[in-house]
C-alpha cells in the first residue's frame, strides 16, 4: 500500500499514513483514526489535504550495499575483463 502525507491547515500538522489508492481522507478525525493518534484540540471535522512529497530513494554507496540489495557490480579491469566486486570471498 502507498504512503501519503496529509496536511491540516487548522493546526499546521502533517501526518504520514498508509492506505489504499481509492480511499479518500477529508477530515482530521478520519486521518487521526487511520494514523491511530489523538485528535488533540483540533476539531474532528477540520479539513485536511493530501500533499505531494518526494519518494525516499536508497542509493548504494559501497559494494556490500549493492550485494545486500541483490545486485551485482562489475568493474572493468585489464584488457576488457570484468570483475565481480560484489562476489563473496
């Protein structure tokens, strides 16, 4: 299921929740119920809106990161020979 961020202008809070694509969250009460948190002093009928956020990307930085992610990294050596630098010793 995708993760969405919702912003409530009444209290200036942003909450991240996971739900199906077809579900619509329109009020603070619905959002808090889905996120399993307290509504606090904000009215339950306060409107919320979905905000666009950049997805988090994980970029491998070492050979072991590539291996742990299930990839193979080949490095070109002498005379066009490629060496697998993620292979186990």
